[in-house]
């Protein structure tokens, strides 16, 4: 794409500054909505555009907004900028380099549902980009774009930024609300859904940063303009965060359905090692792995589902032939065990036992029975968890076994386990676990996962 809809900082230098953003139709949609439209009209045009949530689930944004009761007040908008999925860094770039578009999209969502308060919930580690986001909000207040009696009307809106504490589980919408309320970040039982009982028990819309960054263009230019890109069921453009064994790791904004996985790999320069690419995780650790044989699939929601995977948050981690999938699965299950909130037994205990089995495999003492145990653990978790985290945890096991069973068989028959580098990794992980459990004082040493 030569002209980006979301990653406009690649086309327009300093668009993070209010003056520059305003010179490029910034806040024109916001003024149009507040002064000439009703909330239901804004919801209608977003519905007609077919915009789907960009946080992972792909649920239609306008439809989600329409679920908000009209007769219950106050109402809230919360923006999910937790972005804790491994390999995802699109929202980070948006709030740092194009923050006003995120603010304007948030404001339009608030106006559409009749909310006067919005919160942007950011991952705790996003301190540097949050400084830029807060500056943009302050500048918007100073310019009369936020606050009381906007554009001479009776409508008022306040937007606040809130930093989380670095918990993956808070990317789940109800756990995010718990955290925002000052409670432990654990998911809520649904129903009731946040649209009816959300933040502080009131109707709440929760949308991802990228989702809302699409809204200003839609409101200003119309649904047909937005549908010029993408497919009928997957309209618009999408940001693809690409990393792993590629030469040019970066965010790429592409029309949905036009390019294939192989095209995306080529855009990123191909394999950085020269080895063939073996597989890709299209949505970080939470997604079903895609083998290279399926790289001809198009990049849209339906095509990903057709090959047994998901578009999700679009964090594309490419892995070359040097990656052993038993090791990779163990890496991911360790992540989910560490990030499990512990609220439900299948996730808490299932991830623990799965990691134990993978540790045994990597140590060189695994057997074929251990592979069967992994399959049993998967069945014990799938469909039985309080929130999607447990389901996500099974993906790394289920789909590496499905597509790369040979790696498991070779691991056992050829005794690939017990390699010095893997043993060091196991020892390091156990040492970190002991520090976290309190057996060894941490003394303020930061531990990164």
C-alpha cells in the first residue's frame, strides 16, 4: 500500500503532533459526528462498513456497539491496549506514532453509545509510548477537542489512560475490567456480558486500539469507502506484525484477502538464515501453527479458518527449519503456565502437567507414552476453562502434534533431548520459578519472559 489508513506515520512525518494530524483531516470526523450526527447514525455507518474487531476474535464492531442499552447510565468505553500476545506490536506503534487517530476513534465510539468517559488500558511495560499518548490527550484537551461542551454542544467527554501491571490475562476483556477497577486481573463469568454489566457494573464497550483507529476514516468517508479494501466478509486493511526468522521484522498494513502468507513472508525479506521457513504462528502463542505447505492461503478471517487456524491479533512469528517443534511447544506452554491466573482448575493444573511432560521430553527421558499424556492433558483442558487462555494453551500442543508429529517421534527415537543448550534453558527456567515462588530472594532483579 502506498497510502496507509492506520500506519499513517509511514506516509506523514510527525503525524503524532496535533497540528500535523489536524492538517490531514484529523478530528474532522469527530466534529462531523458531534455537530451533525446522532449516536445511532455513527453505529449504523460502522455496522455498514463491516469493520471487525482487530483484537483477535474478529467480532463486528458496529454490532457490538448496538448491544449497549440506551436507557442505562453511565456508560463506558474501554480501549484494550494490553497487547501482551507474543509477537504483537501493532498497537504499540499506533499509540506512539499515530495517537490522535486512536483518540479520535475512541471518542467516536463513546459518542455513538452515549458515553461521557473512556479509558485506554495499556500494558504496564508501555511507559514510553504512553507518554506520547498522554501528551496527545493533553493537546486534544487544550484544543477543545476533549472536555466539556464540545463544539458548542451539550456533549462532554473525558479520556483517561491506565497502565496495567503486565499480566497477559488482562488482555481478556473481563479481566481487563477487573484490573481497571483495582481488583485482581481475573476473568468474569459470562453472561452477563460487558455490554450490559461491564465497568463498575455499567454498560461498556471494549475494543482494541487498531479497531478504533479505523473508525475516523469510516465516519468521515462512509462505509463504501472502507469497503474498497478487503473482501465482503473481511473488509478493510489489517496490520500484520511480522517477526521471527525474517530479514525485515516490522508492521505491515495490507488489504485483507489480497495477499497470501507467502506474499507476507516475501515482503518481510524471506528467511534471515537462508534455511527454508518451516512454519508460522499467525497470532502468537495462542494460535494454531501453520506449516509451510499452507502458505498459499490468503490473509483474511475466512481463509485462515479454512486451513484450521486463525487471523487473531496478527502477530506472525515465522520459524525456519532450525526450530524443533517439541522445543517450541514447550516454550509456549511455559508461557501459558506462567500467565495463567489460576482461577480455574483445567488451565491451572493442565498447563502445569503439560509443562512437566515437555520438560521430561527435553531432558532426554521422554517416551511415546508421554506424547499420549500430552493428548490426554489437551482433552482435559479443551472446552472446560473459564476463559480462552486455557484453550489457547492447548494450541501449541495440539497443532505441533498434528503437523509435526515427526519432531516428537524423532525426539524420542533419536534421543534428541538432553542437549546442553536445552538443559541450560530448563535449569534457568526452574531457577526463575524458584525466585518467583519466594524460595530464592529476587532482590529487585527484573525477570523477563
